[in-house]
C-alpha cells in the first residue's frame, strides 16, 4: 500500500510540474509572429499561389462622378533554377467594362514574356524587376517589420490570424518600390497610397496559407479620384518545391524596349 501511494504521489507531482512549466511558457506577441513570418517567407525559393482582385476606380469632379470596377483572377508559379535564375508562369483573366482579356506571363533567362490575347511580346528584366512586377500585379508587399502597425493576433482552425496595417513611411516606400519598375507616368510623385491593411493566415511554421489585402491609392498631382484594390491570395503547399512549365514558342515573342 505504501509503495502504491508513493507511485500515485509521484505521478501527481509530475503532472503538477508539467502543468506549471506549460503555464509559464511565454506566449508570442503579434510582433514576434510577424517577424517570424517575414523571416520564414524570405527563405522560400519557390512559390505557388492564386488569387482574385478587384480594382474600383472612382473619379470625382465638381461636375460629375463615375466608378469603374476591374476584376482579375490569376495563378502564379515561381521556381528558383539556381542562385541567379528564376522561372515564372502566370495566367490571368481581366474583366473590365464587359470585356474579357486573357493574359499569360512568363519569366526565363532574364526576359519577361507577355501573351495578351495572342499578342506576344518580351522585355528585358532582371530578377529584382520581376519581383517588383509581381508585387505591383498582385498587391503583395515585401516591406520589413518596422513598417507594420496595429498588429492583432487570433486563432482559427489551428492557424494563426495576423491583422495589420502599414504606417506612412511604409506606404511611401511601397510606392517607390512599385513605381521604380513600372511605367507609371511621373514616377512615385504621381500616385499616393493613403492606406494599406491586410490579414495573414499562417500555418504552424508561420508561413502564409492565405492573405487578404486592401489598398487605397490616390493621385499625387492634386487630381480627384482614387483606386481601391481588394485582393485575396491563397498559397498552395507553402515551403514545397515548385516546377514551372514554359511554352515552347518563347523565341517567337517580339522584344520591346523598357
């Protein structure tokens, strides 16, 4: 009987110790989760994601106002061939004013290829330019943690939900990043991002499995009007390798200048 009591007592003490240790473990802050997610994402070599976007263009003048909505669906795959080589395949469909435009974009050997409703063109572009082109197309941001604010954490279905917004310095940096590689007339002074908010759904490795973004852009030239971008992204098998298939007729694309 004494031996049995000793065993029970030892088991109870072990359980108490286990629970006390678990209770003392530090719960991560929203900032720590964000920093971990950005770090883990930066290590990824390949990516496979799809999404849908809507662009609401609002023009407002003293005499009249009008709204135009553009919707786009896209599917993107990125593969790292080696340290200095990337392959990309992106298919998208654009709907505007009752018209539908199918676009296929590719990247290989330093060229960005575009097939728009059968019109095939290519442009010389380095990897940094490709990354910013993807950022401007999909609304994604690679801004560092110092530009994030209003961080809020929650849990859902075993995933971590992180809500955020971008501060003014981050908004200005985002505009510079995007316009440095696009053909926006007037550069970074021609547009102004007045707000950028988002929600990241992270798995147990702090990699995003879903992301929602809302951004409002205005003219930087005292013109009236704004563009509201809403984006929903889904990441397929984050952290896994991706294989990109390219069409065989890329050598027939006509080269155009920047």
